[in-house]
C-alpha cells in the first residue's frame, strides 16, 4: 500500500471514480427464476405469464433472523440535522451512518407488525410476465389502459428501488378518468425489473451495464408490438432511459427523467478539481454545484463499495438488519424521510412502503446481484452519471428540491436542445414516483401531452 498519497490525491481519485462509476445515484442461471416463482417454459423470444409466489418458510425464516438481530452500540454523535428534509443546502445526513434508534424501530415493526401479504397481493393482482432477451429472463409488469389511443410508456426503477416504487402510479396512468384526468391522458404501462433485480434473471456473465439494459428495453417494447412509445426513469432508470435516447430507435418518441444528466463540461471539470463554485454561476446553478460536490464528498460510501467490491457484501444477503441499513443509507434527504416515517411523521412514504421494498429485496435474494450494476458501470462508462450526454430527441425533465441535485433550468435547456418540459417541484426527494405519485404523474403528463394522440 502506498502510504505517501495525500488526502487531496485520494479525493481526486475518488471523484474520478465517481464520475464514471457509481454516481447516484445497482447466482441463478441466466434464464432461471427463483425457485418460489412460476413461469411457463421458455420459448426464447416468447412472452410468458409469470405468477408471483413466495413460500411461507421464507417468511418464517426472515422473521427468525429479525428477532435474532445482534445490535452494536449506538453512534457517538448527535445528528439532529439529519432529520430535516427538503432543506437548503443539502441535508447533512447521519455522520456515522444509519442511527441505531431508527434501525431498532424499523426492525421491531418489521418483526412484530408488518404484513408482507398485502404487498404480495398487490403484485399478484397485476399482469406479470417474463421474456428472454439477450440470454436473460426479464420480468415486467404490463398494464394496458382501457382507453383507446393510450400512449405506451416504459418506466425503469433504480437502486435501492424496484418495481415496488412504481406501483402507485400504474392506475393513475392507465385509468386517468378515475383520478381526475381525461381519456387523452392514458398510458399503457410497462415496468421491467432490471437484470439482477426482483424477478428478472441474475446475469451469469459480465457486461450487463446501462447501455445493454437500454438495448434490452428497446427489444422488449418491439416484442410487445409498440411502434411508438415513450420512456421514463429515475436513478439508474434515468441513466438507462438516457441510454435509450442516445440509441434513439425510431419508435422512441421522447423521454422524461426525474434525475436528468445536465452538468455541462466546464462544471464537470470544476467539480473534479474539488474547488468552490465558479464565480459566474447563477443562484440555482450554484446550489446544484454545491449539492453535487456535497454528494461526491459525503454521500457515496454505498456506491464506492458496490462499484469496487460488490461481492464482499455478504452481510446484506445474510442479515435482514444489514440489508435494511444498507438500503436506508442512500442519500441524506431520503434517509431523513424514512427516519421520520418510523418516528410517526410520514411524508410521502409509510413504514409499510419502506418495508415492502426491503422485504422484496430479501425474498428475491437480489441484494448482491443488484449491486453489481454499479461495478458494471465502472467498466464501460464514458461520462459521469449526472453529466450532459448529447441527447437530441425530445426530453422532459423534473427537478425535485431534495433530489441528489436539483438540475437548474439553464443546464437542462443546454443539455436537451429539444426540451418539451422543465418542471421544478415544491417537494420531493429521490424516489419521485414512490414519494409523490400525484406530482410525478402530473410532470410526466406535462412532458408527453404534446405528443400524446
């Protein structure tokens, strides 16, 4: 080990890694499913119905492990600032990690009151399918609207999310008249699970980066028979959606993202230097610069580990407490939102929302297979997660106040020359569709209204 390296050199190396690796923000056979899931026999390019089912013994074992949690001592700092959300500048966050009190409240509720069967019933009630693409089974939810002329949309989740984070927006999109909308607002909704996530197959070879997933999504939409559609994503879903836009198949009419890549090259360079914001930035640009700089410096412990050594994370596969803490320790504002839920102050997410997603990761055994996406990104990325990428097709973007960074309108207009819509919301953190589904659906509709038929 080179012990002569300065902290400045280490910080510069870290920023370079994050620029092309894990910013932001994720052991079965390639065409296999978990033993507890059922699908018809593979026909390669065929689309097969998929039945959601989990054995009771899995849930019994989960509860046993929750009860057997071995706790450490509490953190040695007081992190009152981490309780704020939608703050300016970014929330400080838990300075030593996820707090013991929050974890003990979560685990107590998980082990004594939480009822997974409600979430499982919601999943079972939806049309679930699998299809093999590029040698891997891809799971997806496909809900068609009853309204004629519904616009097809493929929506991609991120990490530590899953299809669970998108369930709230399915009915407002497919059945808008039941939610105060018009028939013309209807979408046919396709929600795939990324490779290594949820019910999708786990890759048995390297190479499943965001660009390969984007190509798979294009194949999926073609296989579903859609000759014109739009795409949406946040977190990894944003990057995959942007990759689809870079490929620009003729069927893809436009995209929307709630975590847009807009940072101009000169700002990327300034951030890499570790210096203060350039003097000529406007107020929104300065705030965005400070948010990104803060996240690079303080918010990427989880991403570093998954980008460099995902296989080392055995504890999040073996321990429910380990998995829950790892998922909670994402970004400071989302953590504050979750912690408040377990203090009886929910804002957007309930305790059940949070545990639905964590339990889904546990039952599908995808803690490490999902983390490998960060490693894959480091192998091929040519630009940072938040960087402008040269997209030329129509784009809509939403900037939430407590996203990892709030993209300024000036950067967004520069990054997307065919900008259909720019929305700046009053509240919302990282998981937009999950936390604020009404605002999310309004933003997506505003983007695609001009191209909807």
